[in-house]
C-alpha cells in the first residue's frame, strides 16, 4: 500500500507513522507536514507544506495512494475559540479529503476523531468533531476513528497535561474501551485500509480488536 499521512509530528500521528514504516504491507508513506520530520526512512517521503486549506502545491502527494490517514489535530485548550478549532479540525480534513478524491478517487480516507464525539454535544470540541465525521462520511465515505486515551510517542506540540497524564494512561490498559497504544491504532488503521473499510465509525474497543487481528499482517 501507498499511504498519505497527516499529523506525523503529533503524538497519535507519530505513532501511526511508526506503524506504517514497520508494516510489510506498506510500500511508501507520504507525509504532509509543516516542517521536515526528525527521522528518515527508505519508505518515507515528506512534503513540506503550510496551507492546509489548499493542497495545489503538493498535489503529487495525493496521486496514486491507497489510503489517507488523517491524524492532524489540536486540543481545544490550544486554540482561541471555536472558529480556529473548526478550521483545524473540520476544514483542514475536508480540504484534504476533497484533494484525495481528485487525485486518487479510489483511495480511502481515515480520520482520527475521538471518544465522546457527538454532533449534538454541548461540548464544543465534541460537536465540531461530530460535524467533521458527518461531513467526511457523506462526502467521501470516510472511516472515522474514536480512540480514547492514546499512549503515543511524545510530541513537543501536545499540551503539558497530556505529557503528565500519559504514564497514568497505562493503568487503563485492561479496559478495552478506554486505552489504546498509538502504534496499535496505526496497525488497526492499516488493516482497515487493506480490507477497504468505508463509511463508518470505529470506537476504541473495536480499534483494539482490529489491532489484535492485524498482528504481523500489516
């Protein structure tokens, strides 16, 4: 598979990148990022880009791929308000999905959302993510992933609270609906891409089931 990846510098995206690079099923990973990545690999191509509403300058990154894993995101605590959160969470993802449809019309689009997402929620972050899920499924048949606590690779951009809480997350590991290793999230996404899953939501317990089933296959 050829994979297009967004969010590779983040905790979840960095973990998904590792899973992709380790997978025998992945031939190439194309990462669209604002800055060069701190690692090199024979499978990895990085497209440095800073306009996530217009991908014309990196259109080649979208051509001939099998799946886009959209792991780009931000905490609601790190933005000025709903407008900024919506632009990053909803608008960036829709722009990428539309660009993918043009350049690789048969490719699957996978979007990392979050547990508790609900289009009718009184919480802004959950409502905006719910709207992103709804629109992505309607436009491109996206698969929307709702992980709970992600035990991912450290990221400089993540909130300090996440860094403090990460070691505590591991205490939740026996609970399949509350905890996921970052690289297991990546393996689950790759298996779903290989099996051509489309147009649905995947909750945390099912993510772990998929990762278990993936084993060494992807």
